[in-house]
C-alpha cells in the first residue's frame, strides 16, 4: 500500500457504457478499464493501492452501479456526482 497519506488523494471516475476512465489526483495516474466485472476488480485493486479520501463517480443512468457496489464492498469512500453539476462547475471555472 502506498503510504502517501500526507496528500489529499481523490479519484475521479468517468463512467461509460463500455469503459471507466479513472484519474487519481494529485498523483497524475490515469487509466482505463472495461466496465465489466474484470475491469472493475482491476480498478478497485489499483485504487486501493493509494489512501484516497474519496472516489467521485459520475452518475450516468445506472451504468455506474456495478462500480459503486464494488466500491461499497471494498469499503472505499465514494460520492455519486450529478453530471449537470459537474458541467456547470467546469463552466464556472472556465474548463
């Protein structure tokens, strides 16, 4: 396990029908896995290597649910974010 507990590590997950795009900040780790049981297990294993404060998952019409269930079972702290709020925030900060 990574011992970088001094940093505020956050994980962002963009949920798609066939894949999950995952970014671990501020470590600048980006990876993509298939949005299926095997890919989700791989993602959880990688995320658990770091002491993250939260996993932020984009709500996308229930496509995120298998990943959310896996986060819950792995006792990872997660938040389901409304994509409208994400888009508005990005616009507000000029992104």
